[in-house]
């Protein structure tokens, strides 16, 4: 992939989009891998299983992003597995299940701490008032772009379909489903937090994960005519 753009290292995101072209660098990307799939089409039990092994990264040779070093993209998920199954209980009732697994997305977190207002610029490190806001006399910066990988994402979705056959080939379908049936806490973002241990006086850090929901039930109706 050519002519890709990313915000430069020394620019922070904001709501002012004037002269935006000066804030982005231009680089290259690549994505490659292999995918396998097996499918069962006949019988009461049908479904398929798929596996994907893939790589995806970016490179900005001018040094504007990640100091010119190659880095993984957000969706550089090394392994992906999808398993889908459907079971026909009868002509009017159908059970469904889908399980998915993927290596975690990559995100950028500020994993470096500088004391005395040290900030990271495009030319190296600068003492004084840092360009990265901090508190308690500390400033924070990221060691590289997309330097942290979230935990693997996986969930099980269950559902049941009720078919209601009508005249002239029309059909109504009621669906009851449950997303993430075993309530796996899949985080969509991570934020580093810092605190000072009151006993030892040592500065500690931890990662705070954000989760949208543990599970999600739903009801839907489809009418075919």
C-alpha cells in the first residue's frame, strides 16, 4: 500500500484541522497472510470453521512517524479463528452458535515517564516545559507507535430462530440471541495510570481497561415476501 498518512510524532490530536497536511507523514504499508476454511453444507448440523494467519505493518521512511521504524498497525491480529454452527431442531426451530478468537489489537500508550518537564519531540528529548501534559512534576510519552497489544479477543454468540411459514411463500422469522454468552471481558482500550505507594513511597503504574459490555441480548423479527 502506498501514499498512506498518519499523524506525525510531534503533533498531538486536537479539534483544529487547519493546515492538517503539515501534521501528517506519508508512508507505505503491507498486509499479507493465509486463510483456511472448511465447511459442512448437508445434514441437520451445518457450519464452517476458518483460520487466518496474517501480518500488517506501516513504514514512514522520512522519519515523521515512529522515527522511521516499521511498526504494526492497529489491526495486526496474528491469529483469527471463526467457528459457526447451525442445528435444525425441526422445520420451524433452528439453533445457532458462533465462536470467534483474534489476537489483540495494537494501541499506543504512554509507557515512559519523565521527571522535571521532559518532553519528547521529533528531534529527540527536550528539557523544560514538555509538550506532553503531565502532573506531579512528571510528563509521559510513548516509546513507539502501537507499542502495546491488547489481550486476545474471544466470545461466544448463541441464538435461536423460530420460522413462521405463511401463504404465497411469505415467511416470518423471530430471532433470540445472546452476544458474548460466557461474559468474557474484552477491553476496547487501555489507559495507563500512576500512583505513589503510601508505604514504600515508590511510584507504581497499572493499566486501566475499558469495557463496553459483558453480554448483550437481542430480539429481532424478519419478514420475507
